[in-house]
């Protein structure tokens, strides 16, 4: 019995230990983002393997705030340790091979590294940004025969008229392509990335960040001297902090000095331009060619708390991006130093997953400054812990890479199987839906493709599938469609002809003007505004009831537009409530009528409030006549044909604006100039009325709360 109790106790102990290990390893969550910016749980793409510190490496002198980490083709690891003036070289198992500290330079003089912060390894060369000495050094890779890294060349500060006189050359990061061309990030250079030829000759700047000016800055700039303009920080481009290069020679550059408000605004605005982006991808010509096809541009965190809304100890504001790493199959990652969090994207800029957090448990980091891929592993360098964490790709991550690889190699059927396997583990993964949608598209299953694209809000690919479905539908009904269009045109011509005859008969015969004829009169007024508005007022051709009818029809048109647009033009099915739709039409109409009546009574206007109301509501006739058809057309047109919808809506608003303008002029018998002044004054009056209304409602609310508090206090005391 005692033996059985011991066995049970041991089992419980093992379970507790395994549980603690599991919680220790899973010290952060992995996630992606929805189209609304909500975090969606995701399986781990990488899991922490081990923490490699100085003892594990075999270093006699521990690392002291290292700044950069790179990996060569053999898997050897290189770490920049500027405070110890050295480059630490490890084998692929993270054991010390060599410490690069001193060398004999090209002058035959013993020399040493001086605070080298950046490095790059390509082919058989090691490129070092020797920050303290303001130079670039090139070495051969470690030679086991000689037991050292042979010095190759030295490049001092480049000379060019493109540099400002006050610039201080301070190289902190470097990248080199296969041909030996170098790209240098200088900590105090704002003009962009410094591009050097193989011999160190300056060839130009790459990728200067966007600079903008507000209205006040443009005005003040007119009164500044040239020296003041040059020194004004507001007009200086943003500097970069790190750089890396892929096997095709494309440069990934990161910056952390963009104003957080501008960076976050670009993220929330889902900017595709790269303006104020913390990471860019440049070709040899200096053009930003990064694809930003995800819900949000690749910039780290999407939804962030402001400083006054963040909890104690919680990071706030936009991500601070300090490094990028190139993975396999076009994938790449960036690190948010502020949150010690890593974000991984595919070649299209779509987020694959994000993971990591600030902490002391395995997998968490305190201050991550650099990341680098080592085959299927990811290394994250921590400048506070003076170590790097090794993350291994999980089975989920392997499946994801295999799916991307199959898609890149155009093995679409095989890729579809991988995407299905991924969705079984993560039904929030939008790239899988895109992959399956494209597979269905290639097989001619337009409906299936549209369904998959709809799941992940991919309106562009959905539109392409829709066009193919529309094409097949047109081919099927090729005889019926022209007949329908001709019949519709004939019907419209007949209706407008009937309306014209009816309006003409009523005007000449003097017959009784019924409610139906008041409604029908709008079709004459919208095409003949001058005599139309004159007859509306003086001949009583319209009525208040007819005006209310057209006002209500305009409200219904907006309501239908809100709920009736196709998926392409309203993918999130977002719409306002019916009350908001009603208020959005009635409130402007009432404000216009009230402000116009108040103003025109002082400016010898001849129209009453009822006349103004009728003229305004009858001016809304083009809204239902054009907005309803344009809403119906959203079910016929594709995404790249949206300009036709915009054209119809633009014509509608211009038409309505002209009718309101001429209606005001005819109603009050104003000249053109006086009417322009009156309309401008009416708009100002609308703003004043709104301000007074808001002020009055606020005062009433406070009075009600005051009385309510007094009553509550009295009830407690009684």
C-alpha cells in the first residue's frame, strides 16, 4: 500500500513539474490581426529553445551590451560587442571560435576595433561598422589554418558635396551585396542610407524618408534665413537605425525616429505608400518596393494604447522597430524593441504571426536589439541580458513555410493541401483562405474562390473571381441582357415623356393639383430649375407634402445604400443605424432652412420658411434617382470599376448643390452675387446653430444632473 502511495505521489510530482515547464516555455502568446485590428490567437510559429549566454559560448570576458548579431552561410554566428571592442565569432552550436579585436591594418600598423556596433557577413568577407573610429573595416572570414581573420581593407569617411557641413560620420550598421557594394547607416546622417562602391567611393544616398510641412511651418519658413532652414529639425528627414540585405540584393532598412503619431496614423489608415513606415525595402535604384497587401502595413503593433491610457508598466505608442531579418521563401521579420516582440510577414507584407514579450522567462526578452535567422532557427539578441535566445520553428511553422514554398513554386494543388492543414489548426489565418481561394480560382470554381476570399476580406482577388463569374453569366444570358437594357431605356423614356406631358397639361389647363402631380412636378423642376422654382413658389405647383415625400425618399435611398452595397464595396458590412441615417439627412435640411430663413429675413429675402423648405426638399430629387441605381450597380461592377460609381455619386452631389443654389436665388429673388454671399452666410449660420445647440444641450444635461444629485442627497438624508 505504501509503495502504491509512493508511485501515485511520484506521478503527481511529475505532472506538476511538466505543468510548470509547459507554463515556463509558453510565457508569451502568438497572434495575428483581424481586419478590425483585433488580436486573433495563433499557434506558435517559433518556440524558445535555449538562452545562450557568455558562459555557454565559452567567453572569458562576458558580453557587455552587444548591438548586432548575424549568421553566415555555414551557420556560424557573429556578435558585435562594442563595449569590449570586439566581434565574437561562434560556430553553429554557439561555441566560441574566435574573438576579433586587433589586426594589422593596410599601413602595417597594429590596430584595434573601437566600439564596432554593426556587422555583415557575405560570401567570404566580414564587414564591420567600426563606429568609434568612424570607418568601415573588411576582413576575411576566420581561417582555421592561421587561426585569425585576415584584414582586407579599410574605408574612412566618404567624401562628397552631398553631405552637410555639420554631418558627423558615425556608421552603426552595414550591409553588403554579393558584388561588394556597401550600404551604411550613419547615426547622424539624415539624408538616407549611404551607398558605397566596392572601392569605398560614395555613390549616393538611398531611401531618404518623407518630410512634410504643415501650414504654419510653410508660412514660418518664408521668414527664415537659409541657415535657420537647414538647422530646423522639423524639415530634416528621418535617420535609419539598422539595415540588412537579402540574397537578391534588396535592402531592408529600419528606423525608430519617425513621430509616433504619424507612424500610428499611417498604420490605422492602412497606408500602402510606405510614408512614415518604420521598415522599407529598397532596390538598387533606391525605390521602396515593399508590398503592403495585408490588412495593415508591416509596422509592428496595430492597436496600441496612448500614454495616458496605458496601464502601469505597459508599453504605449507605436512600435519601435530596430532590426529586420530575412527568412526563407520570402518571409521576413522585424523586432519591436519597446515590447521585445517579433513580427513575421510574407513577401506580400501579410502578417504570418507575432510573438514575444518583455520578461525573464525563457522566450521573453528584456531589450531585444537585433534578430537573425539561422536556417530553421531564429536568434534574438538581448542587450540587457547580454545573451541571445534561440527559437526553433514549430511543426505549425514548418507547415506554413511548406505552404508558402509550394505556392511560390506554383505547386498550387499541393499548396492547397497545406493551407487546409493550417486552417485545421488556425482558422483565423487569412493567408490560408487566400491560398485556397486562388486554388479554387485556377480550377474555375468562381463561387468557391469568392467564398474563400470573402472569409479573409480579400476584395481584390474576390473582384477578379467576380469578374470571371460575371463573364460566364453574360455569356449565358447574352441575348436577354440587350433586350433588358433596351426595355429599361424605353421605359425610362416613356416615363419621362409622361411626366413632361402631365406637368405641361397642369400648367396650361389649370386643373386641380393633386398630391401625385405635386410629386411628379419634381421631374420638371430638376431639369428646368429657373422656371421650376419660380412656379414652385408663385404657381403652387408643389406642396409641403410633396417636399416631405422627396425628403423621405432621399432618406430611404441613403438607408438602402448603407445596407444594399455589394461585398466588394462594403466588405465589412458596416452601416449606420436607421435613426442615424434619418438624422444625417433631416438635420442638415432643417439647419439649412433655419439658417437661410434667419439670414434672408435680414437681407430682404422674399421667401418664407415654407418656401425655403419646399425648395430645399425638391432639390434632393437627384439623390434617390441616382443613388439607388449606383447602389444596384455595385452588384454588377468590379473593384477596379469603382470610378463609375464615384462618377454617378459625384454628378448627384453637384446636381443637388446646383438645385439648392438656384432654388435659394429664385425663391428670394436674389442676384447671383447676393445669392453667393447668402449661401456662404447660411453655411456659417448652420455652424453657429450647431454650436449653440450643443452648448444648450450640455447646459441642460448638467442642470438635470445637478437636480438629480440634490434629490438623491435629500433622499439619503431623509
